C-alpha cells in the first residue's frame, strides 16, 4: 500500500507542476495581451482624432466654390 500511495503522490506532484507551469504561461499571455490592448486603444484613439480633424476640415462643396485654375 505504501508503494501505491507513493505512486499516487508522485503523480499528483507531476500534475501540480504541470498546472503551475500552465498557470505561469497563461499569466504571461494575459500580460502580453493587456499590453497589446493598451497599444491598440492608443492607435484607435489617434485614428479617431485624425478622422474628426478631417471631418472638421472638410466642407461640402468647398472645392466647387473656386473656378478651375485654367479660367
């Protein structure tokens, strides 16, 4: 019975080591994804600002107000 108990204990220790490694790997992935999300949020914000600036600068028919340069 002691041999069976020792085998079960060794198996549980191996599983625990596997789950600890898995937990560390997942933690690293989550941290990397958080950085990626922050970077993407900044890019979206910058692009949104550029679009708003372009919309404010654009006036419908503004190019139609002036005669063509050959006149």
